C-alpha cells in the first residue's frame, strides 16, 4: 500500500467503519458516543481512517472518519478519536489492518476481577481467535488505564499476547484487532462471548 490515498478511498473506508459501528452499537457495545474503530489505508507511511470524535456510533455516515498518521494526528478531515494514537500503535505493533475499541460491561467487569489477565481453556470458541479448543490455556491480557496514549501503548506492547488479538483496558473497555475489518469484527465478537461466559459462570 502507498500513501496515495484519495477522497474516494477515505469515503469507502468510512462506509465500512460506519457499517461496523452500527453493528456494535446495536449490540450495546458503543453506547452514547463511546468507542472507536479504524482501518489501515497505507503502511508506508502508516495512515489510518479512524472514526471521528463525538459522534453517535449508531448513526455514522461515510463522511464521519478522519485520516490520521502513525502518531494518530489528523492528516485530513475533522477531529479524530482521542485514542487514534493507540489505534496507530496497535496497527504498527501487530500488523493489523483494522482495530476495534468497544466499551462492554463484561470487559470492564472481568478486568476488575482479573487484573493479571483472564485465562480461557477448553472452549470451542477459542477457535475463533485461531487457538485450539482443548489442551491449552490462552490468556487475555489486562492493562491499567491511562489518559496518556503513549503510556497506554507502552503497557499494551509490554502485555500483548501474540496468541490473543485483544487486550482489556481496566475500567475502560476492550481493544481487538484483525487483518481486515471483518476479521477484527469476528475477533471482537468471539472475545466478548468468552468474557460474557466467564462473567456469568462466576
């Protein structure tokens, strides 16, 4: 991918993110104006389309996105999410093509209960994040929250588990990623299912 990003490219990315946002909002995972999504449009230099700040995620249009650079700063469009810097950090660190951030009750509750990480084992749904259903333990990292995205990115990088495309930010929500928006969506739904199961089981 190159940095030759056109207005049409950004609009198409906006349409994808608007559809994904509406889906998550319908689940109740992006209440109010909370949460944000991104998709990578260029790797060298790194450029992402990120949902704009302050918008109801169930009502986004293709125009409600901002093009940001590898530091999360706006290159084109309005005001990006305050967490755009972390989206860019995740994309650079993991090679992901899309990042999802949702505020779910299960992720916050389980983060409080298991600040050292949430362990899953012997569950068929682990296949949804590329792990065996049996015979292994997979830990979903939990990191402390911070309003400093650089600090939060450092914590994510230190805690990241290559076997789990997600991390819980304590008291905040869930970050999940994938190669494409569709895969990031599937990973998000699977990880949230796992969290909800553990929450109800306990």
